[in-house]
DNA sequence: ATCGCACACGTTATAGCATAACGCAATTGA
DNA sequence: TCAATTGCGTTATGCTATAACGTGTGCGAT
């Protein structure tokens, strides 16, 4: 899915996520956009829904938060599975792709005749700076 | 962490999860245990916290639900990373372990000097029966 | 024995995350 | 022009999780 021009709300939400130096919850985004007229959670969730669809934003399931894609230039959906390392201290997120991991998981699901739609890989821990 | 004898509440929660044929939310567990005197979410969450610690229950982050471990006989924590395939139609969960996947992820985090604490791999899709 | 501690438990209240349902406005294309 | 689609705003609600307080029980150390 390629990203068409963003609507006003989508652009606002995306900018907030891009400027943030870590993942944000939907309600945090809402608070940051109150000055721009945002009043209700749905305004955020609806924008996020589209941004996720376009592949320019990721949802971190394990912490109920959202983060801008690390390489906005390319469509992230074409990279296969995305894995995240999330620092539980400072909140920073590392993003990476590994085709071998994809293969192993896909081989397994294929063997089980399971039709995979969406895969989540999230590693929580401490980043280099925080582990010191 | 090996499982000591379970307390009454822990045993009740664990039995509910074992009998269920799929993951359950904390509040669903609560409802199933009202007849046994459960009145508040914390009674469930506190039991779950211990069961997770003992490795006999898994939390599925992507659907906010809990499931009994598929091989209760062995300590699941000793198997390395656990991956789940979750059917979005019938709710059934397949559980598996792959040391090669573990390796790839650990190599990557080591390269980034990231200290991994807890890793989540969840594949949502359709199981064999539901995909037909 | 009893004091102190750790732990499980119960209760009330609250915080945090997400969506349902309604209606309106703008756009598009048959 | 009409119908369908999409985005938007609002109110209300539901689901998920934890804070904070107090009680009781078992058990080891003094």
C-alpha cells in the first residue's frame, strides 16, 4: 500500500510521531494536538489507522504505542516482517528486518497450514546507553 | 522459575485457562470465576502475574489475552523464545520454539548492544480449519 | 513466645486504551 | 443529479490494567 497525500489530521499525527524520539500512546498524541483542534481519541485513532495502512507508522503491541517508521523513504510493507527492540528505560526503538527469521517463521506456519496475516516481533529490554 | 504449589486463586485461574480452548481476557476469566467468589479484576491479574512468572501461562500481547502453556510438563522458560500463531477466526493458538530464530534475533540485539529481557513473537492469521 | 517480615488476599477507586453509533460535509464518478 | 465513499466531529461507552489501602496468615529469628 503506497501512501497517498495525507489529510490534515493524518499529517498532524504523523508529524507528531516523526518529531517524537520514541513511541507515543494515542492519548499522548491527542494531548499534543489539542492546540490544533483535536478534541477526541477517535480523531487520533482514525488517522493512525490510515498511517498504519500506508506503512509509515508502526504499532507496538506490547506497549500500546505508535512510532513513525524508521525508513520513511521506502514502503516498509515491502521489507517483510519488522522486528523492534524497545528500551524499557528510555523508550527508544530500534527497527530491523531479517529475511532468515521471516523464512523460518513462514516455513513453520506453512507446515501448520496457517495463513499468516500480520506478524509481530518485539524485544523489550535495555538499549546500549541505558544498560550501562 | 519453577512453579511452587499454586495458591487457591492461582489454581482457579489456571484451571480456567487450561479448560478453555483458546486465549481468554482477564475480564473473561473474572466472569468465569464469579461463582467462586471472585469480585475484582485484581484477583485475576495478581494470579496471572504469578502464573506468568512460573511460566505456565503466556500473555498474548497483540490481543490482550492469556493462554495456558501448551506443554505444561516442562518449564517453558527453558525453551528460549516462544512464538505463537493466533487464529483470528476461531481463536486457537499454536505455540512453537525455534532456536535459529532465537539466534538471529539475539545476534542482532547483541550487535546493537541491546540487552534483551523479553521477546514477543505473535503471528495473527487463519488456522487450517478456518482458512478453508 | 512474639516480633517482624513477606506474601497472598479483598475492596474501592481510578487510570489508560480503544471503539460504537450518530450525523454532517466534501468529493467523485456513473 | 444522485449515490457512494471518505473524512471528520461529537458523545457515549466499553475494555484493559493498576494504585492505594487495609487484613490475615505463616514462618523464621531473636
